[in-house]
C-alpha cells in the first residue's frame, strides 16, 4: 500500500512538474506574441508634490491581458521578458507610449509634467536606450525634463563601469534618473554620489511601518537627510494611509506615490484625476473665501 502511495505521489509530482513546465512554455509563447497582438497596455500612477499635493508626474506601469492567461502580473512577466530577450523591444514600446501621452498631458493646465518609465538593467547592455530616449524626446518635441527613467540598485552595481557611461549619456540628454526600490538592494552611498542620479524612490517596505515603528521612522529619516545632503529628490512609494502621508509631508518628503493618492490609472482617467486632485490642493485662502 505504501508503495502504491509512493508511486502516486511520484506521479502527482511529475504531473505537477510537467504542468509547471507546460504553463511556463505557454506563457513564453504567449508573451512572444503579446506586443504584436496588442495585449500590452500601460497604466499611469500619479505622483504628487509633498509640499502642495499637486500632481507633478506619473509612473508608467506595464500591464498584460492575455485571452488564455488573463491578467498576468508584471512581477511574473517582466522577469520572463528579460530572460527571453524581449524586454528591449517591450521597453521601447513603453517609452514610446509614455512620450506620446506626456506630450498630450503637458498641454493641459493640470496635466502631469513628467512621466517616469521603468528601465530594466538588461536594456542597458547595448546603448540603444540612449538613442531611444533621444529619439522619443525629439519625435514628440519634448523637453528632457518631461522624462524620468527608473533603475533599480542592481543596475548601479552590476556592470557598473559600462552602465555609468550610459547613465552619463542619459544625464547629458537632461532626462532625470531615479533609483527605484531604494533601500532593499546593496547600493552604497558612494554609488549614489558617483552616478548622477536625481531622484531616490524609497521602497514601500520602509513606508509600510511608518509612523508606528520607531526603527522604520529612523530609517526613513536617515534616507531623507542623506538625499537632502546629496541634493536628490525623494519619492515615497507605497503610501497607503493618511497617517503615512501626513508623516512623510511633515518630514519634508518631496514627492508621494501610492494607493492612498491613487491606484495606477487607465490613460483616460489621468487628466480627470489630476484636475480633481489639483483643485482640492489649491491654497486654503482661496477655498476659505469660497466656502464662507
Ligand atoms: P515598481 O517600479 O516599484 O512600481 C511600483 C509598484 O508598486 C507597482 O506594481 C504599483 O502598482 C505598486 N504600488 C503603487 N502604490 C502602491 C501601494 O500603495 N501599495 C502597494 N502594495 N503597491 C503599490 P506593479 O504595477 O505590479 O509593477 C510591479 C513591478 O513591475 C514594478 O515595480 C516594476 O519594477 C515592474 N514594471 C512595471 N512596468 C514595467 C516596465 O514598463 N518596464 C520594466 N522593466 N519593469 C516594469
Ligand atoms: Mg518604478
Ligand atoms: Mg521598477
Ligand atoms: Mg519601486
């Protein structure tokens, strides 16, 4: 009987294995076609000023909706796209979408002024990103300040000599460079000084525990003062509560992003959100007059 059970367990195990392999293969095949079949789209999450509450920019966040697989999380398909060598093509497409959108939004009084685009470290391996960025700006008649590129700490560390040259070229174009998910990787202060990054995005794992845990408060405080002394802008990611927002504003955090402000939005929802947010953030003297 126990032999039977063992055999069944083995069979179950190998079925589960081949199912896993099968579904990975299926996801690979589907992902290779996703762009051509128009299954990818971009959401934009608002980023507000810590001082004024006004929308300053948006982060472009890629989505994949496949007829067989449904919505696949970027946490799953981005690494797959990287390992399949698809990320450069997909990244170029996200950049183009983002440039086209921000061009339109900047024409509106309340529209976001910049779009922040995630760039995989794989996209730095050749120098195509520099040409892509240059072309994207030129094609849409955008100032470099309309574009920010987000890189994770690993991009600062791996292959750092070559990457630094690329960062310098991008910096020369005038686009802003941001360190994404700051604090969970291994970058040292010397990296931050050496590379000409403009912005630090504090990882949401640090924001999660403020303002209740003392060590989290101290860490955020330390990151903020470090960024200040390096002349960098700070974006707090993953702000989910009013308490967190109040705390970060009090600490002088320059920019805020998170579900409490807004979820990532579909293209058509961005301008209406910005109008509402900016009008609600107008100086109190004006609203007081209207209300009394
Ligand atoms: P990320 O760059 O750190 O982007 C922020 C992630 O945090 C997004 O997840 C966003 O939806 C989520 N988020 C924002 N506010 C909150 C909040 O208050 N609470 C919580 N729990 N989460 C929040 P998303 O959209 O699932 O993207 C996951 C990751 O996939 C991104 O992390 C980014 O590294 C990657 N990614 C997304 N789009 C692209 C892309 O176009 N290119 C590349 N290379 N990577 C991308
Ligand atoms: Mg990001
Ligand atoms: Mg990212
Ligand atoms: Mg992040």
